[in-house]
């Protein structure tokens, strides 16, 4: 039995599970914001906007970060996806500095440790 391989597989499964939870939390925040703005009654336009937001929110893993984007354009933020970053821990949520890179000033939370807050507008 290869314990290193098992550990790596378990870590990948945990990261995927927490990324899915983060995406769902972002979607939930958008729904809550839209509902508050609509004063509790969602119009067909509101429902269409929510469905569009949900369908287009996605993430893609790169060599160092997982980038969370809207397929129509825009970056929500990044999640550190390596164990050996000089400043951050794996799972740290970073604000986007631009399309291709995160702001490396401070983490906005950690998806693996929990206890983070989410705004649909970005990290």
C-alpha cells in the first residue's frame, strides 16, 4: 500500500470538495443579495440572472493557484493549490489582482480550515 499516494489522493479529494463548497457559497451569496434587492420577490429577470450567474461560475486549477472565474469574464479570486508557497498555506483564498494573478498581500480565509466569509463580488 502506497501511503504517500493515498495521502495525495485524500488531499486532492478534500480540495475538490472544499472548492465545490466555496462555489456553492458564492452562488448562495448572489441569491441572497438578489433576493434582498428584489425585496423578497424574485422577478423572472432576477431568476434568469441567478441561473446565468450559477451556470457561468467555474474554477480551473493551474500550477500554483485555482482560479475562480465567470465564463462571461471576470475573476472572483484564487485559491492557493500548493503546499510550499513562501507566504500562504494551501487553501488560502486570495483576491484577484488581475485576470492572471492574485493579490499576494494577505489571505481572505482558507477553504480547508473553514471560517471564511464569502461575497459574490469577489474575495
